[in-house]
C-alpha cells in the first residue's frame, strides 16, 4: 500500500512541483535537478492533517515537500487555487467540487481520490443521548452550503426524521422536505461554526474535519453516522474526497 501511495502521490505532486518551480523561477543544476526540495502548497480545511506528515516522509527521496495552507471555511480553498495562491487543494468531495465549478466558474479539476469522511449527527449530551430522544421543536444545525447541506438533509432522512423529494437526488434543500416525521427546526450555518453552536442546539451535523478540530470523536460523540457502503448508498461515489488542481496544470 505504501509503495502504491508513494507512486501515485509522487507523480501527482511532482507535476505540481514542476508548475510551482516554473512559477517561482526555480534554479536548475547542470544535471537538470533543483538545488533544493520542491515545495507544493496544498490548501486544507481543519486540523486533521496527520496523513500529510506520512506523505512528506514518503516523498522525501523524490525531493518534494508538501506545505499545508490552512483555511477555516470551505469557500476559500477553491478560490485560492483558482487565483494561483496554492498549487493543489485537498478538502472537498466530488459533489462539492462539481457545484463550486458550476456556480463560480472555476477552471479546476480533481486529479485523484483520497478518502470518504462520513457525516455524523453529533448530539448535545445535556439534551439527548440517541436519535429516538429527538422531539418536536428540537433544533438541528446543518451546513449552509448547498452540497453539504443537502447531504445533511439526506442524513436526517436516513435517520427517519424527515422525508425529501426523491427527484432532488443527493442535494435537496429545506424546500424539498416533503414530510417531517418529527417537527424539528433545521438551522443552517457555516460549517466551521457548527461545533460552537452545538450547546445551543439539540444536535448538529458536522463535517469530519471540523469535528476533529473541535475535539469531537465521530465514534463516541455521534448518535447517527452516514452510510458510506457503496452497495447500500448510491450517493457514495459523489462523496469521495479528492485532490484538486488547476486544469491548465
């Protein structure tokens, strides 16, 4: 597995490194290699980044070093990539990327899959201990962006709390809720703020990276978790996280 990871990542980041060095005017030696490690700036969101330490270890012999550029919100990394402030980013799933490209016209593309990070319903432990404890009038906070918000609504549907118009696919909006099995109040907020809002809600649906940053454990602090089995959840293919580059690179 390590050899496969090194081969794939070395190829992808070497390409980015070449672009980065060209842009920075890197100095070549007579043998055609650079005098120092090529730095590849990768945009990420949240503090769950230990995997990049391993990647840097694997790429050391290739003269490539990953430098993380950390963002606090999901709107920033694609904009920074499009503007040339970073070389790659790795924070989003395919559905988010497709929506951002469509809505904002970014000329960026995924160059490889990474992981699937299941979405979880995190409970306010002072109020409830299970999905069954949720009652009429309870407030559930979800991400405000279209793709993660739609994903959160599908999770609430899977938990039996609401029903959505099936014609809307994997990204319904609140307007597409056809039935409330519990008369919950769904509050939308920017993803990075959801953990801070949890004390004022009954529960919140929080992305994996933001949950980790807030010190939440997806195993012990959730009462319901997204199904990421492709055999039982047809949406999984769109939920795979990706590494993204500018199309021209």
